C-alpha cells in the first residue's frame, strides 16, 4: 500500500494549487456542494493510482480541489461502497491519500434512512456516534504502525469540538440540526421492518450503507472527523411506503441549499 499511496500522493499533489487542510466526502445526491468550489481542479477517480470507479447514481466519481468559502479543500464528489464489491482497504484508500497530502480534518456526509420517529425526510443529522453492524472492519489484517496504532480508540470517533462548532453554526442559520447515532449496514438491500425494529432497540437514529469504514480509517491515521447525515427517507416500517434510490436523490436535492449553507459556514468557522 505504501508504494501505491506514494504514487497517488505524487499524482494529486502535482495538480494542486495549495495544500488542503480539510477533506470532504459527499454522499448520494450531496455532490452539488463540490460545484461551489472556486478555481476547481477536477480529477476523475479512474486517473488516480489506487482509486476505484464509483458505479452508483448520484456519485460523480471525481476528486475536486480548490477554495470553498476561502478554505482550501479537497472533496470526494461521490464515494465507494462495500456493496459495489470492493474491499474495505480500497474503499478507504482515498482517506489515507488525503492525510498524505496534508488534510487534518475530514467532513463525511451521507444520505441515510431515518429510524428515530422524531425525524423527517429532509432533516440534517449531526452524527454523534456510530454502530458497525456489518461484522467488517477496514483495519483487519497487518497493522502499519507508521499509519496508526494497532488498537485505535473510538471513544470520540466524531470530534466533540467539531460537533459543537456545527451546532453553533446551525443555530446561527436557524437550521434544525438533529443529532443521533448512525448505523452502517452493508446493503445494497434496504433493511426489513424487523431489522429496523432491532436497530431501534440498539439505540440507532439513522441507517446507511457507508461512512463508518471511512471514519474508522480517518481516526486510525489521526484525522478529526465531523459527520452529517441527510435523512433522505424514513427506514422500512416507520412509514408504510416503499423505498427507492430515486426518492433518496430527490430528497437530498430538496435540501441542498440548507446543506450547502451549513457546510460552507462550518468551513468559515474552521478557517
């Protein structure tokens, strides 16, 4: 991996105008934020050594770098998923690349199904913690001590200071920012109503098919993490309605202005 990491770092760094300190991962339907970047440099994933190809609708499949609200950022406009048939090492490789080029803070976003009955489609949820419900972990295998410790502490997987900053920004913008626990399931099927009831008992507020492996690796290599979910639909059994990816994209599009203003204002505070 170290050779591939160095190759990717060299390829990307040669195209950057500045060193980004903040990295972002934009989930399904949320890639519109990357369109706000000024002086943008766009690099398709398939051109980058070690990167995969994103195959999911709503994921542009490119790395975008430039200034967002005056802050130098590097953005994954679309991510990779375990259900696409990729291994977790490859899925989380871009996080290690971000760290190698200078990123210190990571903002991860996703579209998620609402489990908490106080939530509604279109809500934004600040991730306070997560539950890995897959039996998978991207750190399984030999550990490279140059990257991180063998047994990383996830007590504060989602940085408390960044969460407080996000809540402060949401309050200033009069955005009703929910808070809750995110569960990672592999997908690609949506959960059954019985599974959703189980997740409720476990203390989950939202469920999705991404984010957790990226956060685990980010913490392993020492990045501070902020997580935001867009509640794109209510999970199976909460409402008597069928679920579809098209509805997920439609909902995320409807909240794009709220999502964009929140993240851009957070970046301003970070700067």
